[in-house]
C-alpha cells in the first residue's frame, strides 16, 4: 500500500467482501516515518490474514494519544467521512484501545471498531485447529473482553433507584452483570479444561525425557519460515506426508505446536518442535493463554531462532523475539540464529556459518545439511568416547549401544564384542565396568 505522508493517508483498492480502513497515531513529532510505515504494512498484513481488504489508511501525529478518542476529534470526523466515501465496513486501529476509547469511537464513527489485539485474537480463532488451541484462544478473547463490557450493550440504562435507595439496578446494568458472570464462569471452565490438557502434555513430555532425546525448538517472528524448515526436515528425516505442518506465506498460518522426531541415521536423533510465531505487541493474554503450549520452548535443549533475512526490519523482529523469550523465561537457553530466505536478499552469501549465526535458504538441500550439522554439533557436544569390551552373553548392552550411540568401530574378540562409541556420559558411567584400558577404565574384572 502506497502512503502519502501528511496528516493522513488514503488508498483505494479493489472491492472485497469486508472493506477496512486502518488507523493509527504516531506519538511524538519526528521526521522519521519508516518505522510507522512498517507497522502499518504489518497491520495491513494482519488484516489480510483475517480475510479483510484494507482500502484506506489514516495516520495522525500527536505528542500523546487522546485519552477519550485515541485520535483528535477533528481527525475522527475525517475518518468517519473517509469510511463513508470508501464504503468501509470496519475500522482497525494499530494499538490496543481502552474500553472508553472503543465505546466513544464506535459512537462517533457509526461503523464497528476493532483494535490490533482484537484483530490478532480473530486470526488466532480462525487458525485454531486442535482442542487445546481453541480453548486457549477462547480464554484469551474472554479475558480481553471482560473489562470492555461496559458500554457494549446499546440498550444499557442508567442505574435506577428511589429516594433513600442506592441498591436497585436498571435492566442494562443487570444485563452487564449477568454477562460478566457468564464470562467469568466460562473462563473458569476453560482454565479447568486447559489444566487437564496441560497434565497430559506433561506426561508426554516426561515420556520423551526418559528417552533422553534432545529437544530443539524453532522460534521466531511469524512468517519467518519456521514451518518451511520443519517440513524440509520432516521430508528428509521423518518420511511421512502426514507429519508435515501447514506451510503458507501468511502471518500466523500455524498455531498448534508440533513435535516431530528427526532421524539423522547415526543414532543422533532429536525432537524438533514448531511453535506459534511471535509478533510486535503480541497480546499478553495470548502469551498467557498459550503458556502450556509454549512450555516446549522453555524445556528445549536448543533454540533455533528463524529470522526472515529478506525483511528490511529483521533486526527489530529479532528484538521482539528476544523480549518474548525473556517473558517465557527462555532467554538462557542456547540458541542458533538462522537467517533464512537469504536467497531473496541481494548479494547475500549462503549457506555459511559465522559463529552461532547461519545464513541459509530453507528450501535448498545444502542449507539444510549445514543447519542439521550445526544442530547435532550443539546438542551432542557433551558426548564422550568409550571403548567397551562386552561379553557375548550381554548382547542386550551391544543392542543398546547400537540404538543409542554413534558406533565408531566394532570388532569381535575371543572375550566378546569390542565397541568404540560416542555416547551420553551417563551411558559411559553406567557401563564403565566394560571399558577397556584404552577406553579409560582402570578397574579390573571387566568381563563377567
């Protein structure tokens, strides 16, 4: 959308089912307009992700937002006239509106009003597929709606009462109180259901932990390419069309956390999780509602931050990701930063590694090889070598190492099977009685 920078911006596009005008206030008088342009482009993308068609834009520069109307009264009148002229069905504001701002704007504009938080909630609601995701989104929506009930009923009446009595209530206030109680009751129900699902998830996580498979979580800004990387690994290492996740060039295309086992073929498997993407000003209620799902991030052994290297504002997106990870208490987890879509950035050299930074294109095999190699090096960095001489009657131990260690050498001796392996330190300690002298065991009586 092209923007003419004065006090407001208007653009007319082809007619669609639901036509929306985007509106925002840029606080502080400044010559720098790039950041606001980017934010409005992102808002337009969010609207399109909710199957809306942006047809106009209004931006006002103010030192501070208007407490009652968000915008100045004159600008609100201009916005109303613009909505009439463009036959807009809805106005979407780029910031969260207070209950009073929402009520006042709807009264003056004569069209429905939606703020950024509500728009994101609508997108999440349309994308939720699993029962857990639907419950989480409904919880977040109701928690956001609860303080905004005041003034949402057109038929509200003033509080009644006769002389000497302050306790009686009008029909509108009774309706408001009933709605509030219903919402609070529903939130309690949803939280109970989510608590049960969380217990199930913890059981699944506990089972995975017993297998000692490292967990690698893909994180990052929405539409950076996390699902593309997940599917590329699934196609190559997990073989199964049904294991793929939804992949689409759209904000918040996927919400549900998916965990897949990646079999690299050398007993260095790992679990890969694809999580919901982050975005600037991600509603706190959503972060809170999706807490149980996002715990996959908190329990990860390694984070892969996927960055859209082709986006001019990728550094700002990385700051948003860092802030969200900090809120999730996951800022301490080791991380590889993957600058994806390098093929779309002019002059970019890829695939290549610079420290913990990888420059790749997720759709190319060479980039995938580099990424998997770096992941394995990180998550299996604590593996130790050991040379074990295992008696033939303990074939179970040989089988265990064959399934859970990297076999560097295998020979058959008179006393048993000689294995040189790279394994988990706990396995080396568990079977240390079978270590050869070369393998680091100074104890006698290796053979039982």
